[in-house]
C-alpha cells in the first residue's frame, strides 16, 4: 500500500482542475469570438431578437460553460488553500 501526503494529492487534483478550466475557457473564448462579446451581451441580444432556437441553445450552453468556469475557479482556490478532504 502506498501512502501519499495531502499536498501531493492536492497538486494532482489541482493539475486536473486546471486542465478542465483550460478546456472550459477555450469554449468561452469560442463563443466570445463568434458573437463578439460576453454572455451577458449575447443574452440581451437573444432576448431582443426574433426567436432563434439555435441561438437560444447556444446561450444555454454558453451560460453552462460560464457557470462551470466559475465553479472551477472556486475549486482551484480551495485546492490552493488545502480546503479539501482525502478519503
């Protein structure tokens, strides 16, 4: 049986979360480039235009990626400060 210290486990978890954050930020950049703004601006445009199910679907997806980004940033802070449990 191997025993790992909490810092080593935290470093591995941090690398994994940073990789996830990178993937999510690439998707956010894709949408920002495609629609020329941030999700709030795009949502205002979608709400003011005629119904477009494609744009509405993309808004939902973009908002989900933004929420995921926020969660990952919070998780990174927790890992950096050692606020996690190892089972």
